[in-house]
C-alpha cells in the first residue's frame, strides 16, 4: 500500500453513484410496492451497500483500512432507472472515494440479483465518483505561485561551511511542489541580533512567508524563537501547535521544539526545526493548509 504516514487526518467526503436499469414498468412498480419475491429491494441493497463501504479494504488490496464515520445510501427512480447515491465521510489521512464507489457497486449488484427473477434485462451502468472533498482536493484550484517566500537557515556550523544544509533545501523543494518556484535563500549564524535583522529586512521587502529553520531547540545557541517572538505583532499559536502535535505522533522528542509563528507586518514568519526530518514533518503538518491565511487576508483587503 502507499505510505500515508506523512499525511494529516482531516475530514474526507465522497459521493458516488450507480444506475440500475430495468426493462419494464412492472419492475419499477414491484420495487416501489415491495412486491419483489426476494424481499424489499431498497432495504436489502442499502444494508449490503453499507457493508460494502465498510469492507472495501478487505477486497481492494491497495485500499487502507479506515474508520467510516458516516455512510448514506439513497435511491432516485427516474423512469426505468434507479440511481443509487452513496455518501461516505471519515476523518483520516486518505480519502473515501473508493469506499463510496465500492458501496455503490455492491448496492447495484444486490439490486440486480434481487430483480433478475422478474426482469431478465436488468443492467448496471455508470458507476462513478460524483464528488470528493478533503485532503489535496481542497487545494486543486489554488494557485500559490505568486506567493513570495524566503527560507533562512540558522546554524553556526552551516554558516561556517562545516556542515551542509539539508533542511533549508528540503523546505525549498517542498515549496516548489506547491507551485512556489522562486524562494529567497539565506544561511546565517545562530545570532540573536542577526536573526532579528534578517527577519525585519525580509518583512520590509513585503514577502508573504519567511521560514526560519534551526535554533528551535534547547541549547544555549538555539535562539531563533527568542529572537523572532518579540518581533511578532500577531501570534498564531495553533500553527506550531499543529506541527508539534504532528511530530509528537512520530517522534516523542518533538515536544521539545520551541517554534513560534505569527505575522511581522503582513509577513507570516514560521520557525521550524533545524533537522531535515523535523523540518519536513513540520512542513507536512501545516502546508498547504497554512496558505488559507492568505485567502483570509485577501478577503479582508477587498472588503
């Protein structure tokens, strides 16, 4: 199966449909009047469809087992067709579109099985995904390419050339994957005054996001949050709370990170861990969701 351990839990929704076509009006009447010899077609098919939703990972090898937190199956009669609509919700790391389509197909198959004794020309058609929400699909139509970003690596050893930067470069690659191709890149020492100067200079250039990496730990030279916090005019604690919570689920030492986040003027400033793994986990935890801030500020400016 695909590795989804880097993903966040979020509300995922999907609606799928299938169509069962019959060949005569008498079949539709029998369905409506519950006169089909094998039983109530809608109720049997609905029960089977709900089981199909929940058992998807048992029969589709690459599907992840996930908690199904809502399942709904409804029917619409349209002339000689019955349209099946299946809606599924979960709060998990991956979507439920296959669960919805599997539920629709099982529902349709049960209807077919129950109706074939009274109608030899029953057909199943158009099993398809109607809609999905949550995860990446929430950002499909978002264009982040115009956002101006900077990545600042805070490290005495890297600034002296004694160690290669991996965290900052990984952050830049992550931003590229989100459509942000051009990023200002700096390497500086773990110096309180220098960190503050760089943060002020970049904020004065009206960048959208500045990402500091390094200096968020507990050693005497780890001063990045201490330098940035006094400059922040509007703190957003939830961003780094999410990053720490995400990291904590993967590495208990994540609770020791002292990262802070907030706005300096109109520039969002984030302080991420200095290790490549810690920086990437933080990026996975908060991006691209954090870009919603710029939708809000854009709406505020235009109101």
